[in-house]
């Protein structure tokens, strides 16, 4: 975000942070004002302080942790399985012109299909437990990773490839020393999106039918018209998504030291 | 002639490379035609020709990366099939694996050959030291300057002790000073073990300063050798000093006369195409 950087320089980091917090508080009080002055019906829009209180209670009583745990496990499993399958399929098809030509239209079709619609089918196949949510997440993650790896394999520098062949690499060593690392860098470039998608898969799956997870909490609250709890659930999900994204950033920094990054000091 | 045939470490025998027609209905593009070329044991051969004439194409044929449309390659008298295992290749562009540190890049070939990791590491360190980069073993290519990357690539190739060194305009992307440094380093490394070298360049002065023999190629299409000049300058050489010697100027004038006609012809052709 170059604009954010420019603002950073103009205002200084402390002032910018203060302004950002102020904006959040302002929105919160706007919401509060509109609801208490009855411009907005509390029944549909919730009461901000009750929402905050609900979130506080969840964490204080520890009631939220098992649900967060379930959502996290589903996200991690979906991400891991989707990435593994995506890398394997991307490498395989990227290296086999025949197979990729044969399968191309079907892959395009599968990717174009709105896969959230598969959730009820997965619920029938895998039950209401974790497995159906993971399956949904996998279908979302798989294609992102697959297309990136496929691209990565095809865009390996021909010079690097020729050079490594001249150094005596066997076809297997080519995969290990060139294709896989190149594909990995492309997987990482899509890491934020694919982790996000795994999370979406988990929550949407829960929301469409489950017995645990943050999505389930929201589903339950909605069933009893408890809009405050719905908002509280959304708030928790957002915070959790930000946390996940941060973890991804940290891991990325660790693993991609070899990549030139704009603005990094050497 | 049989004695020179035995001596030839690498020879191209009537090599032709034709690229398929770019569009339907057009004829195929014959880049090089009927090229025969020999490199003797320990000989430093430069191949000079205008840009686009087919120098890289010929080198790729010699490396076994490209199968010729006609003709064959002989390595120490044996017909080459597949990759040329006796040859090391220094590419024009960036050829290091960006995801491996300098040391890991130098090690790679040894690991491919089944050398034990510890021994490979030691030999890689030794070669990094020889090219003056012992402090940079842990750096990644993007953290090194262009000249340093070329040094790593040189170490990566030479650590395998290839009998033949193929170099495709290896220093053309470097600034003049770095380039002269690298040329002198190359000559020094070469003089210690005298491998056979095929050095591709479009720079005639560079070719004369480095080589034992310079072969000129005509402009494309249907490129072929049009001149073969022995360079009798004394060794060891310093590329900057040797350029100032009278014999260098003589050779340069002599060869340039032959080359100029081709450059003009290539130029006229590209004008005609545009
Ligand atoms: N893969 C290819 N397909 C078609 N034409 C090619 C290919 N590689 C090179 N050529 C053509 O062959 C000729 C020689 O190319 P090249 O060997 O790279 O020249 P040089 O190295 O002397 O600059 C050029 O006209 C180029 O356009
Ligand atoms: Mg070239």
C-alpha cells in the first residue's frame, strides 16, 4: 500500500495510529447513536455495547475457545490438504503437456463453479462434523494453489533450467531443485488468499449445518433472533482472520529469505 | 589430419539448425548451415559474429541442449547424444537458482553427481574462495552484484572440473571495469588447468584479448564460419595491457576487415526487413 506509506511519512506512525483508532471509535459511536436514538431498529442492528459485552463474556467464561478451536482445526486441515493436493496436481499437470491439454476444460469448469453450493452435498457425504467443512475448504484452497503452481512450473526461467541440466541434474532432481522451489514461491504469493479461503470454507460450512465452531454460534443465535450475538460472532471471526493473516506474514518472512522484497534492507 | 582429429576435444561436424517457419506458408528459418568447428585440447577458442547470427544456437548444440537438424557433435571423437557431460556452460543470462545461496548453488552439481554433502560443501567453499567470494557463501543471488553472480556461476561450473567450458557472452551485461577484472580472472583460472574453452562474444577486442584462436561467423541466415585467425599474443596476458600492444592492433585491423563486411551485410539486411 504505497498510499499508506506516504501518509505514514506525512503524519508520523503514532498520529496515524491514533487517527485510525479514532475512526474505529467514531464508527462505533455512530452505530450506538443511531440505534439508541432509534434511527435504526435495535432488533435488526444490535446494540453495540451488548455486542462487546457478549464478546467479553465469551472470552471470560472460556465458552468461545472450543468453538474457535474447531474453526481453527477446520481451517488448518483444509489449508494443508488443499495446498498439498494443489501442489501435487499443479506439478504433475505443469510437467505433462498431454495431460494438461486433456484436462484443461474440466479444470476451468470446476474452477468456474461456485463451490459453496457443494456444502450441502458434502454435509450428506461427510456428515455434520469437521470433515464436511474441511472438504469445502479444500475445494476452495485447491484451485488457488493449483493455478499458482501450474503457472510457477511453466514460468521457470529456461536459462536456470538449462543450467541445472548442464550441471547434471536428473529429471527427479530437476523437480526437487528447480520446479518445487519455484512452485513454492508461487504458493507463498497466494498464501494470504488461500488461508483466507480455508477460513471461509470452515465458517460457511459451519453456518450451513454443524454442531460446533464460531459459524455454528452465529447460526444458533440467528435461529433465536439474537442479533447481538450474531454481531459478536462476526467481530470474533474478523479478529481471528486478522490474526491468521498476521501469522501467515510471519511465516512468509521466515521462509522466503531468498526473495528480493521491495524496501527490505540487505 | 588424423593427428588433429585425435587432438580435438570437441568438434561440430557439418551442423545445420533450422527453426520451423514462424507462420504457415513461409519457409523454415535456417539459422546456421553446414558449420564445422574444432576445439583442441587446452585451446581457448572465441567465436565472434554479429548479434542474432546463431552463436548461442551453435553453443547449445555443442552442449547437447539442442539437437541439430543435420550434422553431429563429437566429444573426444565420440558422437554426442543428449546432454554433453564433459562440458560446463556459462550462460549469458541469470542462471543461478535464486532460491539457493551462493554456496548451495556451487554445491548443486556435486550433489547431482552423488558427492557426499560434507565433501561437496568443502569443495564449494574452496571454489568460492578461488573466485574471491568466501565471505558471501550464505548470500542469495539477489543480494549479490552482477559481477559477483557471474563469479558464483563460474565457480558452480568449474567445481565440476569440466573438460570443456562453453561460455555464451558471459560478461556482456557487466560494466567495463568489472568486465576486465572478470576477463583477467578467467584467464588466470584457465591458465592453471588449461581446459578447452569455447567463448562466444560479439566483441572482437574481447575475443582477441582472451583467445588462442578466433573464428568469425557470417551474418544470418545460413550462418557459417568465414574466417579463422590464430592469435599469437604472448601469455600470461592482462586484458587491459594487451590491448595496448602493437601486435594486438595489427591483429585487430586484420580481422576487423573481414568482419566489417559481414556486419555491414547484416545491417543492410535488418534495414531491409524493417
Ligand atoms: N527457439 C527458437 N525458435 C525460433 N528461432 C530461434 C530460436 N532461437 C533462436 N532463433 C533464431 O535463430 C537466430 C540465431 O539466434 P541466436 O543463436 O540466439 O543468435 P546469437 O546468439 O548469435 O545472438 C536468430 O535469428 C533467432 O531469431
Ligand atoms: Mg546469443
